[in-house]
């Protein structure tokens, strides 16, 4: 298992961050998603043999763009 932290500074509200958290938790290979309070960051624990960092990063970028559509 690996753990990464990604900044979600461009997402303004906690509701948007919560929505992204719920969607990321559904990805195959993602074990745990945690919002780091007050930092605008999200922590993701995942199985790198199933899903890679690049795929997670791309997916989160797409989710943040959809949040503002």
C-alpha cells in the first residue's frame, strides 16, 4: 500500500471536497481517503499494483474541473 497527499486548493468549499472524497473512494484499488482539515489537502491510501499515482492524480484533476461546471 502507498499513501499520497494532493492539494485541492482550487476547490473552495468543504462540500466540494467531500464530493471528491466520496468519488475517489469508489476507485478500484483505493483503500482509504481522508480530508486533512484546514489544509486543502486530501490523503489517499491505495494499492499501487491496482491503480497508480498518475491515474489518481488525473482523475482528481478531472473531478475538480467537473465540480465547477
